[in-house]
C-alpha cells in the first residue's frame, strides 16, 4: 500500500512539474534538509513552440463549465504529439500551451549534426500533425460529440459554425530553466526573450492568416 502511494506521488510530481521540474524534484529528494524548491536556474538551448486556441472566448461563452472538456481534449492531442516527437509540454496557460524540445549542448556536440536536425524536423512535423488533427475534427460540435451528451440547444448551431483550430509559433534559442515563484507556489518553466518571441510569432499568425510561423533561427536548424 505504501509503495503504491509513493509511486502515485512520484507520478503526480512528474505530471505537475514536467521536464523543467525534474532537477527540483531530484535535489529535494536527495537532500535530507528542509524543502527548498527555489534552486538556481540553468541555461539551456531549446526549441520553443507556443500555440493558442483560436476564438477561445466564443467557445468559452458557448460551453461555459464544459469548456474544460474542450481545452483538455486539445491538450491531450497536443501533449501526445509533443511527447512522441521527443519534446516536453511545459505550461498550460488557459487557451495556450508552451512546448519545449531541449537541444544537446557541449564541446563534443555538433549543434548542426544530424541528431539536432532530426529534432527540429520532429518539432515541425509534430506541430503540423496537431494542426492537421484539429482541422480534421471540423466543427466544435463534431469535436466534442463523443464527450458531451447535452450541448446547450441555444448554442448548438453556433458551435457547429466554430472551427477547431490553433495558431503556432516556433523558435530556437536559449532560456533559463528553473523555479519561478516562491516557497508558497512555484512553476517550473523557462525565462527568455526567445520564449517571448515564440509567443509573438503565434500572435502574428492571426495577422497573416496562417496556422504556423517559424523564425529564421528555427528554419536554419531544419534538414
């Protein structure tokens, strides 16, 4: 019973902290002193993907409390593809997601090597597959038909006119990985202008009416 409880706790920690929080968990489990989640940050090189659900306000007004079903279904699709491509879902920010593919660094690693290029390719293919799967879902009504049995009749026709879609920004750069917050509450995430640039690229997809935009830095890493 105790072993099962510990296993569940470890799994919950992994789900809650993600890849960025692995060092926080490891340090505190290996240290017999007091709990200290505020460990120093670490500089990493990574691919950053930022994606945002289109017209989310409209969906929220129509679905009300059931909007959680909608968001979590999109999160399941997004996280699954990212994990399969060698990346890590980092932050779920309401209607947006921050996704990370860590790049190897060091004197013995050629940043333009085949393995690095494969990760860039995998990140792009991953986002294309997410966009494709959501597009194939069609309307919001069709997307949720197996998950929601009682859609508000007043919104039913409107939900059929809502197309499930996301915008995506992809960029490559450095960031500081670590704990953000206080001893009361932390988020294990990344701080960097490069993360912000991925977000701005996603915002620009609305201006250019395209599903995905990538930076020169990301494009240069592709095979």
